[in-house]
């Protein structure tokens, strides 16, 4: 896998998903206005610090950034909430999910 190309394409896809310009993203993460353009064009790669700033901006963990399918904002919110639940509550939630999935009328088409 060409990780540099993946990084460029992922940043571009996330930026377009949020409908923001390269200039705007650059300034939002505290870099010069041409920073993202230089990454997108293949002239440079982000430092680790800038990569972490990008992850923060897109509310992704570094692991989520490299997932083939980027979680939606809703999925990320749910994940953060799940991380705060006790084991007992997670077991209960799993039972509820299992019940919902076995009820054909509760499953979305």
C-alpha cells in the first residue's frame, strides 16, 4: 500500500465531506494557508503533530483515520459513549441489540 497516497486521498475525501477548502483546513489546524495544498499535491507529508491536528479536526482517532470505511459522526459519538459504559451496562446493551436484531419488524430495510 502506498501510505503517502492514501494519506493524501483520505485528507482530501474528509475535507470534501466537510465541504471546506484546502486553505480553510490549513488555517483551522494552525498551519500556513498552502499547507494542505502541498500535501494534496504530493509535495509534502504532514508531520505527526499535524496529522494529530487533522485527526482532531475531523474528530477521528488515528486508528479511525486509517480504517477503510471512515465512521460517520453518529458512529463516533456512539463509540465515545460506549467507551464510558460499565461492563454490566455493555452486556445489557448487547442483549438489547440482539433482541432488536432478532425482531424482523425492528430491522431497517
